[in-house]
C-alpha cells in the first residue's frame, strides 16, 4: 500500500513492522490463502471483519471491513434534541459510558458556553477514572483471552470490574448505560455511603493489580507472545492520528488530561506512563500502569471532593437551545481521544453531530502492524488496540 | 529462570482456587433466582405511570398528556393520545388526560429521560426487570392500565424520591388551594364591593 | 500559537493566488475556521504540517457537513421617494435569493509536538450533485484515511487523491448518502408494528396486509 | 492372564482380586469355545464403562475446577430429574453432577451438520477414528497390579504408535471440513505431531533405559519399594526422572492438544480449528477423544514416572492398587486443568521452537543422565550423594542455559513516566 499522491511525508505509510513479507507465489511457496476473519469470529471483539491474505500463517495483506454495527448514530442524533442523544452516547463505547457521556456533555457545554459546578467536575473525574479502570481491566482480560487463556485473567478482571459497575448502578441506575452526565453538571448526587464504598474499592484496587501482575506480567509465554509483536513507530502513530494508550506505548507523550487539562485535571497530581517499543507488551503495560495512576487520581479526588450543587443553576433541562455556532469538544477516553463535533443552528436539534471515534481511527495502522505476523498475532494486536464496535461503526 | 513466571501464575490461580471457597471478595457470584443482589435506590428498568388511587388507577393518573415525554423519548417508544374533555387533577385543576398511553418496552431503552423531564411527576422509572412476554409485538406493548402503578407502589420502590415528590405536590396543592381560596375571597370581596358600590338597579327586596 | 489571522496572512504570502477566508464562529466556543480553496488545499495542508512554527502533525477529526440549497429571505429597508413629492417613505423590500447547496469537509488540526491547536480548515465542494470533489488530505495525514472514506460514504464528497476511496460503513452496493439532509429513508427498514402511526403507516405501505402484533415478514412469507 | 491372576490370587487381598474374580465368574457361565472372546469383550466393556464415566465426570470436574480457579461456581444447576417426582421437595441439585448426562443428551439430539463442500466420508470417519485410536492406547496401561488388558513386551512402542494416530485424525477432520480455519488447524496439528512425538518418546526413553524393559508392567513393577521406608522408588524422585517427568508433562500437554498447546483448536484464533464444522455428537466424539487421550497419557505418565499403581507409603498398601492408579490419575488430570486455567497459548513457531530448541536437547541430555544413573547404580554412601549432585547438575545446568537462550531478549520492562 503506497500513497497515490507524491509526497515526502515522514514515512506516514510506514513499512511493515514485522519480518519481511513475501508477496510472490511460485512453485516452492504455493498459493496464498484468503481468510475472512469475522464478522462472526470469537476474537474480533464484536462484528469486525479482517480480510486477511495468508502465506502459511503469515499475514501478507489485511483489509479491515467495518459497518456491521452501523446504525447511523449521527443521523439519529441530528433528528433528536441534544438531551435525547445522551443515552445514545452510552451505546457508542458501551464499556465506558461515563466518559462518553462526559465527552458529549463537554462538547455541548463548550457549544453553549455552559459552566459546570465544582462538585460535578470532581464527580466527573471520579467517574471517568473509574471508567478507565473498568475499560482497561476489561481490555487486559480480553487481551489475555485472545492470547489463549481459558478465561481466567478475564474473569479476575471482570470480578473487579463488576464491583465498579455495581457502583455505577447504585449511582446512575444502570450498570453500563449510565446516562449520567448532563449539560452543566451531573444527574444524581452520590450519597456519602456511595462515596465511602467507592473510596474503599479504590484503595483496595492496587492489591488486585499486584496479584494480576504477579500472575501474568512475568509469564514467559506472555513475553514471547507480545514482546516485539505489532510494533508501532511514533512518527507513524502521530501521522495516523492514533491516540490513547496505543500512542503512548509508542513513546509519544500526549495525554489530553495533561494537554487540554479539561475538567479539573490540572488540579491533580498524576503521571503519564510512556512505552518505548510500541509493541503489544508495551500496550498491555500502559493499561496496567494507567490503572495505577487512575487509582492515584481517584484517591486525590475522594480526598478533595467539595460540597455544593451538582448542577449549574442556569442549566436548562427542558427546551435546551444553544446559540448558532460550532464546537469540538474532546477528552481522553480510555481508548484515546474521543471528540464530539457539534454544529448548532439555534434549533433544539444539532445541525451536525459528529463523533470522533478513537476506536476507528486507532485501527488505521492495523495492517501495518499486522503484516509479517501470524494470524495468532493479528488477533492479539487487534486486542491490544482496544476497540469497541459500537464506537467503530456508530 | 525460565518457568518462574509460569510458576508464579500457577500460585496465583491456586490462591484464587482456595479463596473461592471462603473469601466473598473473590467469590462474588450471586445465585440468582434464590439469592438476589439488592437494587440500588436509583435503579431503573422501564417507565411506569403514577396514579393517586390504586382502586381507580386510570381515573387518578397524574399524567396530563402534555406529550413532553413522547417528544423527548430518544427511541420514540411512547405514544400518547390526548383526551377531548378535561378532568380535575391532583391539585383540582381541570386537565387533559391520556386516552391512549402506550410504551413499547421492546423499544424502550430505560434511559429515564421521560421521568427526568416530566413536569407533573407522573412518569417514573420502575424497578421490575424480569419482563417477559410470549408475543414480542403486543406482549411487550404496555397499555395505560399496565403502566399505571399506585403512589404507594412508587413509595415502596423509591422511598426517598417519592417522599420528596409528595411533599412538593402537597405544597403545590396547598398553594393552589390557598390561591383558589384567595381568589374566591377576592372574588367575593369584589362582588361585595361591586354590590355595595353599584347603585341598586333592583329593589333590595328582590335580592 | 499564532492567531488565525496571522496564519491566514502567512498562508496568503506563501501561496499567492490561493483563496483563504476566515469563517467566524458566532457561538461561545469561538473556534473560528479557515476556508481553503480546493486548488491549493493540499499544498497548504502540507505546509501546515511541516511549518516549524505550527507543526500541525495531528489531524484529529474530519467531518462532513451538508448544506442543502436554501432560500434566504432578506428584508431590507429602502426609502422610496414619494412620486407625489412628499417625504421619502421607508418601505421594507424583501429579496429572495437561493443560496446554492454545498458539501463541506472540516478538518481539526492539532500539534502533538507543540501541543497547540485546533486549527480548523474547511474545504467546500461546488455543489451537491456534480461538483463534489475536494482534494484528499490523506497523503498528508494518514488519520484522514478512514474518516474521508466515511464522509465519502455518508455525504458523497469525493476525495481526489485518496488511495483507497471506498465506502466505509455502508455496503458497497448501497446507492445513497445517508447523512445528507435530504436523504429519504427506505420504507421497509422499520417494518415492525409499533405504536407510532407514522411507522405503522410506512410498514403498511410496504407490506399492504400487515396486521399489528404479527411479524410482517412472516405474513408476507405466508402469502402464496 | 486369567491363569496368572489365579496363581497370585491366594497371596493378595480380596479387593485386589475382586475385578478379576468377577470377570472370571461371569466367563465361567458361558460355553468354553466363546470364553476367550467374552473374556476380552468384558475387558473392553469395562474400559469403556469406567473411562466413559471417568470422561463424563472429568468434563464436569474440569468445568467446576476451572470455575473455582476463576472464582465462579461452575455448572451447579442440572438437577436429577427423578428427584422431582419424590413426595418431598428435594431441591438439592447434587452440585450439578448430572450435567454431563444433560450434555450428552444435548449432543445426541443436536442437528448434525455436514458442510456441503466437505468430504463427507472423511468428515464422518475423523471423529470415529479419533475415538478409536485414543481408546487403543488404553490396552497396554496397567491400571492395577493385575489389571492390564493386554500384556505386550513392547507396550510403549504400541502406545506411541496408537497415540500419534489421533493427531492424524485431526488433520483428517481439518482437511475434510473444507473450511479455511479447519485447514489451518490441520496444518498446525501436523506441525505439532511432528514436533512433539519425538520429545514425548525421548522423555520416556530414560525410563526404558533404567528399567531395561519396554513393558509397562515391568516398568511399574520396577518402581516398587521404599528408601528409608517412606520415599518410594518412583522414577520421579530421581533427578533424571524428575526432569523426564517435566518434559513428559510438557510433551503430553502438547500431544493431547491441551492449553497452552491447544493450537489446533485455538478458539480465539481459528474459531474452533478442526472442530469448526462439527456439531452435535461428532463434536462430542472429538471432545471425548481429547479426554481419552489425556487420560491415557496421564496413565502412561503415572506408570513410568509416578510408580504406576504402587502405593506411595507402605502402610497404605491395603488400598487396592487400581484405587491408587485412579487417585493418581485424578491428580494428574487436576494438574492439567490447573495448567489450563493459568497459561496462555503459544504461537505455532514458538511451539515448534520450544520442541526443537529446548525439549529435544534437554531430553537427549536427560538420556545421558539416565545412562549415568544406571552406570553408577552401585555407588553407595558418600558416593551416592555425589551421584545425586552430578545428576542434578546435568538436569539444572542445561535447563538454565537453554532456558536463557530460549528466552533471550525478553524480560519484564520498566517504564518511564511523563509528569506534564
């Protein structure tokens, strides 16, 4: 694959990262095998499809195919009011509805010039970081399933995730479809008991991470399966718009919590882990280390959580009509930069509503990452990119 | 040494194996039909319509068929037809009422926006999640009488919120009564004043 | 980062002949945008990426926007001299003009190296029917790859120079562009009887003998 | 064999003789010309019944054990239907122990789908053959002091010959299914059989060398006796035996396609590998064969390394030998389940590399070790200690060196952090 236009970009269409790939067929090598992995395949994390061409088991060509879960979320949103899109954003990245809600609320607040009270900002950070833990725990679990464990790490991760999800249910009324953030604040004020339970859970979480790491991080099979697999170069990753832990695993220091310091993130003391090799192992470790940093943020948030209203008194729930204009709000979702682009023409419905899905754009370099590796690796690389098809296909 | 990571992993799974017998932190499963995890205060499943009197659910619905929920419902699963006549509502004001109020629970996603936006505290979120039907079209299409639940039931599922709503409604009712009383008094006063001020056109004996 | 005006001026100095206009954003976000002409867009994009002061190496978001043809009624107050010689009268004069429809692609650019942004650029097509081509910026920013394909799919903007311009979300044989404002939904995709009269009517139009409560395809199949 | 059993019958406890007495009592009832046939048929039926049931309960044990490893409960809902007609409400589901029977009913009543493009005959033959081959291996395992179905002098050769045929049936299934995933699985199975037959056999050869026999009965008998009255003379309690046992475990895992070597099935990569196009009872047959293979290999491992049917301590000698065998079998299977619950899957190139660069050299070195062990048989006293040290060094040294080479360039990493 090479660009049609003659440019001298800094290797945007990077060379395959794996071993050299044979592209010829002759009498000694036999035919190439074309396999359509998906849409029904256990490891495509939904209804994603990869049309792979194999030389033996080595991938010489990979073509991602999308759209099996396409429901034109953007069109639906353009035909309903701003508020009515909020529950639909839950269904974009259904593992992290809290941060997806926040991204949408952030964009609408930017569009309407809406202020958010302090307590709500803290609550949003608490929930977003809990969501990050939920997402990374899930991802790591599923990654190990792709690596061939019999569900054990996944179920350990789910056990911990379940505790956080229970908190979400107690707070918002639903486990995954939280529909919690509102333009100008949050919907429900958590009770002191809830906060105490959440704080206790967060304090206990590093214990789980330690056990998890003891079980897996040093495992020789894991090292063999992930180190050096699916290398991603920093320059290519930036050019391809890859964000989130995948980008940081390649060594690029770009975390919107630091760069944009949206919400109250500038008030928190945390670090951004950076990888060096950009391979699957780094991507896995980024998740583990980010969970540890999230725990730190959460502990600070529980300590400093102010009292006060959770909803801006000027915020309008009924009859919300932002002034004409446009805004692009983005935040660091667990998967990368999640952005909402909104264009208002002064009516109750957005004129243009666009989601910038990190899952989709992080797949841009999937082929480059997989070339030269085997089918087994392709599954793992896809798993380490962390996609949710609800967001990819929208 | 090669294998040490594997041995550590085996140790952790063994620990979890043992822990699953005595440690509730590790064995978090709830044996569902016999045991049930408690539902939180804010848990929501599908909408219900609050009525004041369980004996006459359809006659005492709080709903005034304003259709805000119908318009705002994201998946458009609510269908309302307004009445032609008016009936007095909880505050005694004559209001419209829904002749048809259906919610297609096959479509409903339980987001709770209808309950959030309802200005009359009429539509609320239920907590019953075990909803089954043998016909996926009509079976899941809930009519007015299936949706109507008494205020007492609402109190039983969401005590804090219901108490708050009741207090607010009571205050409104009181205010409305006082307003009505004041209006009646004013009216009477005005009438009296009028009667006093106006020159008698009819002989007082006739009045 | 430089202001948008400065960027525009530098661009105009660098690319003489290019039409670069600022598009103000009236909303509170005040993210103003630059509109580029199609002939120079590709070169300008490369300049924006490689310029050491800007280094917009990261194209975050690419969006299509559909602006259908719309009739704009402008009211102007015109003073008309009274033919009778009296004082001039102020008369409201309504002029109707048709604003031609167009499609627009909006690019949100950031710099990861210098951590600034966004610089938002817009590319516009001539109309919505036959002049729907804008230059593809995928060779400049690889991240536009899928997003431009998606816009091509859902809006129908043809990106010239895109290495692999195929539909992304809809299937290959699909004809229309669903995100356009005048897109008409097919009448058969939501055929299940619902309480909504409108949907039911559409279902009945598609399956004439549909009765609520029974699966429509089952009824259609049952018919000889 | 019957005559032999009768000969030793007098000196052994009743429980030890019970299975044979039962069989002989039944055989005596029949006319003499059919006796030899019935004699063997009973053996076959007994193996089928015992290991059929063992398979059934292994499936539920695996699911429950894995469940506990993963902090779940595993299947615990399938009750016993008869109990529901009892007058009192017997609500206990017996821990879901009837799950395998429900599974069997499900597998039997499921639709059997054969892909249109498949090679119908091979597609049918593969599951049949895989069960047949995996059952063949049971013939030479000594399940107890007197319970050995067929006594062969070259029992080990027979075992490997029959055992390796199962991998060929996997290839057959993969090829006949006309499915690309199945085809990949078939190729993987071939690579695996080529890579792991050799280490499996090489890990067993030291035992043959030391015991001086290919007969499983002889090998089991040779491990009788105790040092100091408590340490049994099992092969696993010698340095070369321990190393051989570990190599055997790895190779057995690979040979029986268990995690971490379940590459032909590889559900996260190849959907279900060679099983993709199988459903219903044929699928169940593959499943059954996998467990039979696992059981047989565990049985072999027990026989050659874990003292076979020998009791671990002298004072427990009254427990019948077949009970010891079964107990050890349960332990082995439990270990395999534990491993499955913990480990990740290797990639095919790593699998073959592990075999050729690690296990085969180690097995060859272990052969030398065993030779050294048998040559120094009469070293006593302090020399005995020297013997142990040398033998242990021959095990550990190459293991560390080869392991370092195999794992070269890979280690857990430390990461840097950005604070802004």
